[in-house]
C-alpha cells in the first residue's frame, strides 16, 4: 500500500474476510507471509489504487498524475496532498480493480529488508493483553485435571477438602476430567491440588514409550510392508529414533 510503516498499527483480533481451506486460520511454522503473500500483496495494491483513484476524483485530475509515499497521495502538477485516511471513505465506495499490477521485487521497500520490530517495546514491557490477562466483572476461573492416559476415564474424586476452600464455587466432574471453578485462577488451582482423584486408565493403561517403539519396529518388519527399494542382506541399515518434540513454545493461550 506504500504506507508509512512506523505509523502502522494492527487492531487486536483483526481478520480479513478471505476464505481459507476449511475456514482454517493458522499462523504457525512462519508460514504467514509465505502462504498468504500473493493475495495479501494484491489486496494492498488494490487498496492503494482505490485510494489514489478517490483522491484523483476529488481533485478532478487523472490518477496517473498522482504518486504515493508513506501513506500520502500527492498530485504532482498542483502539489496538493491527501493522507489515506482523508479519502478512505470515498475509496471504500469504489469498485475494486480486477487488473492489479504488482510491484517488481527490486522496488520493494519493506519485504526482504531488515526493519525495526514495532511490537518489541510493548512485549518487553509486558503490555500486550493475552487471553489469560482478560478480566471481566464477576468472571470465574477454572483449573482442570485431565486423565493422564489417552482414552482413560474419571473413576472417582473426593472433593471434600477443595469444596470448603476460599473462593471455590464448584467442582465439575466429567467423563475424562475434573475441574475446580473459583473466583481466581490461583484459588482454583490450589483447590485442584487438594482433590483426591482416581482414574480408570482403560485399555491404554500399559502403553509406554517402549511399547510404542516395539509396535513401530514390528510394523517395519512386516513382510507385506511396501518397499521403496530393495537392499542387499549385507548392507548395514542404520537406525535412529527421535521423540515427538513439538516446536511450539510455552505461552499464554
């Protein structure tokens, strides 16, 4: 859009009405720009063209006589100037262009260049508000204990101590978890630790890293397993394993 980078601000929870696969809007693996670059660039270029056309219409001049720099539209011959915000309402009423020329990468002013991170000062000072930071009047908090075995169920829970603790409103029992609801997360979590929970691990109770590794080895030894290529019996086959580490850092959700 040829806007002024340092003056840009992104509103919280901003979302553009662009259809995605299965309405999926992830931003992981540093794929945000790489997977969305084409239509995001076209959207920015289209917005810039509409803003310039709106300014040109107000001045009654050809749009080709106008240039844009740092969010300011300038009419060359008369030196008149308008900021994007001054013509945004008029631009919004225009029909979006169908033919959208994109800037040559050699003329890029932001992409591919080292820029100052505008979000760093607020993050260093702890100013961003995450979901865990939201506080509403009368809001309750919950701390949850889930069955440590996948597919297991809650067998029983003794909540006699927790239910008497300060701030506790309710102990919720469900099929595979139990939760304490209180007037603060700290009180809910302290009470959760006082629960005496008995789990039914079920069919997966004996599953371990060793049994999973054995299952995978047995699967690779299956003679019916398709092979990409055959190797001779005397060729060594090195084996290595790695745990299923997640690349996601711990952070407020």
